[in-house]
C-alpha cells in the first residue's frame, strides 16, 4: 500500500495533497512570523489578513454581494439546528422539508426549543430514498429549511424550489461542489469537514435582512448571529487553524480550471462513472437513492448481504480504498467523492469493484 490511501471518507474527508503540503510548509513558521500557524494570536494583523482574505475568497466563489455576511462558528452544523430558529423565527414558525437524518434532527431541535416546526413534506415513507416534489410553502412561515445533499441516504436536490419565504439551507456536504445561485438563500451553513477543510468550524453565510431579525429573548450571547457579525467572528477565540485551512481550500478551489463550473463538471463525471458501473453490474451493486435524485457527493449502495459487504469493505481497505463503510445508522457502503477526490481515484475504485464482483458474483 502507498503512503496515502484513496480516501472516500464522508467527513472528516479527503483534503487535496497540495493543501496538505502547504500546511506542512507553513506549520513551523507562518509567513515569517517565527511561529506556527497554530500559535499566532487571533488578534494579530496576520490573522486579520488571513480572515479577510478567506471571507473575500468565499464570497467571490459564491457570487455573493455586500448584503451577505460570512461567519465562522464552532459547534458544527448541528449547532445551527438551534441557532437558526433562535435567531430567525422572530415570532413565526419554521417550515421544513424532511429528506433524512440531518433535516430530521433539525426538526427535533426546533421542537425541543418550542418553535412548533411545520413539516410540509417528507420522504420518510420510503426510507428517504427520494426528494419530495409536491408541497406548498406557507407564506407566513419564518423560513423554509432544506438540506441540499443527504450524506447518509445519498440524495441531493438537483434544483431548489421557489419559496415565498427565505430559505435556510444546510450545505454541509455539497457546498462549492457545483455552480448554484447562492443569492436565492437567506442563510447557508456548512460544516467544513467535507468540501471546505477540517472539522472544527462551521461556515455560516447570512443575508443582512435575516441578520436584522429579532432573536428569541433567551438566546445565549454565543448563539446569537449578531454576536459573530458585530465582532467579525472574533467575539471569543475562533478555531483559527480550521479557518486557515478553509482559506487554503478556497484558494485551491479557485485554482481549478473553470471555477465552480469546472468543478461541477468533474464531480458529475465522477458520479456518472460510478453510478453507470453499478447500474450495469446486474444488481451486484445496488444504489440506494432513486436515480433522479442521486447525490454527486455521497454514493450509497448495498450488496446482496451484510456478509458480502463486510468482505467488500475488508478487501477494499487492504487494497488502499478507505472510508467506504456506510453510516452506522443504515449500514451498507458509501463512497464520498467530494471535490478533493480525483477522477483517477474513482476509476481505480471502479476497477477494484469490477474485480471484486468478478470474484464473488
């Protein structure tokens, strides 16, 4: 096995090798400060420059104007399940489309906080293998909450609905993986550990009109978006190293040919290669999501038995393919093919899968 495996982990996920090498280069002496990037003060001019550049890159990549603020918050995307209703309901009820584990958890959190969420559509009736396409968004809802890509069930919104109220979207697993009109959303949040960098920071992008809403009176200071906006995410010590790596990832994304359009084309090519192979495997590999809504980020699939899946996972790891085990809540297999995964890596995976099917089929 080579020093580095083909890493199909769902998160923390693969980072591009150039980013890892840049981290290694910067680690002992960041920008001639004589200090590691892990040691510089978050109140220093160097960190101010790093933070400003990271925000500028992100807004440039997403095509966002001055009416959007970028915040860096700890607690992962899961903390946003509480922060969004606490900050944005302003006397109203949030609406949800439930497409799997992460939207279900967000609904449960809103209920626990007493916001009486309204679930206007759900794909739970068929094990979340599809995205609902028939629903009506209440015009008096505080906002509509969506999860753009579902890591566990392998479904993805191919296009977003029109909504009479602001949309709040959890983009943790597909942010910056495709060209999207990001200005259609009132709030976007994403845990960094899939397409943006390491675990430890959640990126929150919020439109000014959403920021002006009155937070619930009981909202803790550290759960108030205004706290982060007013202090440029520096109210307390931020996860500075994670933010630094996010900045490197954004620079790497900008360097890719064709920008987000080019990245989307590559991601679609990777997904097509893998799905086409499985569709042609005569049922040996069975994707779990309906074809029309299959995720280009998380390819979830089953084999004929759990015993055969265990053999597949063991042999894959032995051959240098890691992270292919499905989420513990559903089992099966999953290949996460985020931006940092190359087409060559997917081709190698398909070659292994073809050989395994030939031996076991």
